[in-house]
């Protein structure tokens, strides 16, 4: 598998996008958003993930992040995707979901072509990662991440979106503690 858009360089910050197969809007349900924030919190506490900005969109997640020294970010992302995949399926099955059968069928069909034996596929293979190699790039990506829900007309202002670090940067109550950067 190509490493062109993978977070493989140690001690390097990346802008990352992780996408649901078929761009399915899984994260329109609050319960599913909490699967993500809880998992990110776990990765911060136990796996060495440092998050500088994030936003959970309906079908994908954006993050500006890096791994602590001695840890490879791609390993954290791999484990995050594996765990959240199972937890998302469990949540679809256990909580009210009008699209339950359709989602399970779609996620089931999405892995039929795989060589490995698995029942559901929630995330697209890999993820898109770009090295954050300058303050300009970091500023641009943080603005992009925070304005994503505004662009999609989910909210009028970035800090109004609960599942985004725009609230952290605006010093408002938030769902996930991050490391706020002063480059803005």
C-alpha cells in the first residue's frame, strides 16, 4: 500500500481526513459522534495522540494532529479506525436508527471484495494525510477544519458547531480537549 498520503514520519504534524465508505452520513446521530470523541480522547490519553484541531462532519473527520515522540501516527489512526468501526456497527445495532438495515447492508456489501474475512467495512481504506510543514499551512488547515460545518450550512458560525475544536479556540465549552495553537 502506498505511503504517499500516510502519516508515517515520526514527530511530524499532519492534516488528516478519515472518510466513511461511500461518504455515508453516519455522524448525523449524536451517539455516533460520541463514539468518535470518546475514541479520540482514549487515543490522546493512552496512545500518544496530540490533537490541534478537529471536526466531525456527517461522513468524515478532519484533524490536525501528531503522535508524541517515539510513536507513529499511522499506528494510532489504524487502531482508531479498527476500534471505531466495530463501535459504530454496535451503535447502529443497539440504538434507534431508522436506516439500520440499510446501513448494515451497505457496510456488509462494502467488504465483500476484501481478501480478509470481515463482516462490515465502515471506513474507506487508508486516510488522506498531508504534512503540516509551515505556520501558513497550519493556519489554513485549522480555518478549513473549523469552517467545514459553515460551508455545509450545518451552522452559521464555526464556534456554534459542538463537535469541532472551533469551540476550543473560542474558549467555549467543548466536547474534546485539544492543544490550542497560538499560530492563529
